[in-house]
């Protein structure tokens, strides 16, 4: 690989990592906001359920519908975010392999990025102690859509519980 092409690939790698990091931060922020709204609505619904004088049956239905809509939006966005992050990691790894071939090293993730063996597909689970482990099965990108599905089930069940 000539120097101009290598410089381009290296810049693409940096740009991909920056995009991945920025996108991950946006995903986390969006999830926290929608989760907060969902938890708030669940709290309001719980208060209405415990104190039937607080709201009417119509009010409880409106709260449930609002929560269900937010959960559906959270699920749709979370599933799309999981797809984007998964494919961005794949793209980063492809670029990384080109760089590693050029410099004849295979430790670029340790040098330049937060990627580890779970991201590289070398391991599904890394355990370094009770307070330090990582799993591909339990990941931020899986927790988001699963949480939204749990809330969807909760909100559907609220239609059958009368405050």
C-alpha cells in the first residue's frame, strides 16, 4: 500500500472511531432521556393506581397509551442503533486489518481504540474479576431494545389493570 493510500486508510480509521464514539454517546443520551420519561410515566401510573381519586380511568388510559408510544419509539430507535453500531464496529475492524497488514502488527485495538476481544469476535465473554467483565450477550446495544420491549409489555398490561 503506497503512503497516500495508507494515509487515507489511517484517516478513515480515525474518522470511523470518532463517528462510533459520537454515535454511542448519542445513543446513550437518547436512551437515558426516553427511559427517564418511561419511568416517570410508570411512576405517575403507579400513583394513580394506588390512589384512585388522583386520576380518572381515562387519565390512566392516556398515561398507558403515552408510555406505550414512547416504548415503541424507543424500541424502533434502539434496534436501529444496535444495527448501526454493529456494522460500524465491523467497518472499523475491516479498516484496522488493512492498517495492521501495512505496518505488520496485530495489536492496533490496544494501541488506538477501545475495541477489545469481544468487539473483534475473538471472545464472547471476558472475565477479569467480579467487578470487571464484558459479555457480547449482555451489551448496551442489547439492553436498549430489551428494556423497551419490557416497557411495552408493562404498558400493554396496564390496560387490564384499573386504577
